[in-house]
């Protein structure tokens, strides 16, 4: 597909989605959110895509936030609709994808940008990256899952402080908090993400999808994560990948997974 605000590329099992609004520091507007939804959906349904990487164009920003000009005049009804639709269309959608998704944070990840990164399954950042949820400085709160995912990742106290101060943390502090998995030089960011993605791609995509579902279940109200794990564990036994994986192990060879 042709997009106005993003660029997609495929190489050796990896689909890379680049948010391409450098003049706006890759800020998320409605059109970009819709295009991201379509790109993630297309990659997730493509059997050749084993891992998705999302990043921002340029050297300054992953995503510097939401496009404030689009909602500065909204009332409460429109604000609620904006947050609900955005969460359903992009942020919750990404979190629950069966295809593992890595956020390659290449600069500022603020507001909706950090919320997008947190919706991904894990995060890698360049050493010049800055992260934060500055919404309270605008008289509003994070609306795309930030108040929920940030405490899950770094703990309630740290999340409270970061949100209430509207402050930013650098990549090393984000690493120490557990917000990101790795820090690297800017020029090594995508190569590192691709290296991790290649390791993931060697494993069973069916099992990985089941693992994502089981892990996410622990963070959903009213859902018993252990029961979901038992169910997904059992389901794996009926897959070709399980037969291939166990047979390859017993035959002392590398498994050749088909993703079924």
C-alpha cells in the first residue's frame, strides 16, 4: 500500500514501519494513526513477516507526541471518543498483535510517542533518546494507555512522578527503570533491533503468538493469566511447529518451522 505519513519495508522476515513526518517530529495525527493501524494489520497477516520494527524518520524523534492542533478545541465528549478510538485502532491493537513488535526509539518519544512505544512488546533506544509523558503540562492526562502501561513497566511510584512532573528521562535512566531493554549508539539502533528480530524469527511464530497472548493476559482485569497459559500451552501440541520442534530436538538438528 501507498501511505502519506509512513514508510514500510520488508527484508528477511522483518517488516520495518517508519513514521515519516519529520517536519512535525513524527507527531501522531488521526491520519497517521489510521495508516499505522493498516500497516501493522497488513504485516501481522503476512506469513512472511516474523517480526515488526517501528521507528521514526530523521535523527530527532521517534514520535514527539500527538498532534495537539487536532484536538485543542475538543470538549469532553470528543476527548473521550478520541482516546477510545485511538486505543482501539492503534495502541491496544499493537499490544495484542500476534507478531512480535519492537519499538526502535531514535530520539524523542513523548506523549503519544511513548505510549506507542509502550504498546510494543519491547523497546530499544538510541543513546540520544528522551522519553516522557508531558500531558499534565497541557492540562490533560495521557489518553492512549500511558497511565496504565507506564506503571506496569516501571512501577507505580516512578510512573506517578514521571507523569505528575511532566518530565523527561534519558535512555540510560529508562534502561535502569526497565522501560527499555537496550541502549545503543544511534547508528547501531536498527542493526541491533534487526539482530534481535533475527533471533526471534528463528523460533516458532505460532508459539511466540501464544506466548504474547499468555503474557498479556496477566495484565487484563478479570483474566486468570495462569489459565490462559495452560490453554495456550495445550493448543501448541496440535500445531505442526510443535511436532517439528520436538522432532528436531530429538534428532539433534535445527527446527524448520512453518508457522502452523
